[in-house]
C-alpha cells in the first residue's frame, strides 16, 4: 500500500513517530509526500523538496538471521538505481555512491536516509524527478531537466515493487549477490575520491568497492587498502558529496 499525503515535515519522522506509538508497520507499505517541509539527509543536512519529486519512506522489520542493518542502505540504493534505469532507459552516467547517493555524473540525483528504532529500520528515499533542489555545496540534477518525464506516482509504484523484491532477497540470504549488483552500479573502481574521516582528517584514495559487510574500501597511494566505516565520500574535482 502507498499512502500519499499533501504535505508533511518528514516521511521518515512520521513513520518513526508511528513506531514510537506502538503502531505496527507492514513491510511493503510506503508513506509518500507531495511536499516535505523539514526533509533531511545524512548528518542532519536539510534537503529541500521540489513538487513532483519522489519523497517517501518505508519500514523494514529486522530478523535475527538478517545481514548487518547497515547494508540496507545499499539494498535501497540498488532498488532506486534500477527503478531510475527502468524509468529512463537512455540515461547515462548513473552511479551509486557509497553509502547512500545516486549521482548523474558528479551531480546528486537522489539520496537515502536510514533511521533505526528498536528492531525496525525506517528507509527514506528522495529522488529528483521534476526539479533539483539548490544546494550550496554540491551540484544537483533532476530527470526532467535531463529530458525524462517520469510521473511521481508511477515511479513510486515501481520503486515499491523493486524495493520489496530486494528486501525479500536480503532477508532470505542473497546479500552476497545484492552486494555484487551494487558494486556493478557504483562509481567505477579506481575513481579518485576523498573522505572526511573524524579521526584522521581528509583521506584521498581510489575507490576499491565494498567489503562483505558493505564497508567502503579506499586504495591509498602507498597501495594499502583502508576501510571506511563512516564519513562523506567526495569525487575529487567534483561538487558531489555524500548526503
């Protein structure tokens, strides 16, 4: 079921509030807003909406046999990437950027925000279908300005179906295959990136994929491989940034 509201501060916030009140959330159900007045990305960044864009959230209920919850961001990215590809089959240079962005070249097309409450994870996805928000520290893009008119409700239905399928596969032991599919859609291995690390400052290296737990890997100038558990990855020479 896809529940649509005209305006809401945050679809993630609304689902977290429902969970806090003890309301059960069925996997596969989505809350989608025409407008968000307090949308946000990772690290509390604001992400202003645009009418006609996709802004929606759903809940994944964790099970004891599931992979690490952090890998859900990659599963969501995979579903979003494949929905965009199906909606705009001639689109070029669409990449996933660890851990939660969709890029067209170096411009941000969409993002993902995961927030956990108990044994449930709220997964929020924002995708610029009709217009690109103006953000001071990064380039943005929309499908419409690239020549692809994608109705929000059609996109929502397709995304819900693909996300449900991907999460079922995640629950039932297919994380290794999902990981390989994510890597095949990610920034090419060897892309020069920088990471702002809380402990070591800015680290520069070549993107080297992700490990079995979904952790980003960077190959440094001396050949060593550094695992990046948290932080913002930027393509060097681009305004794109983890959001």
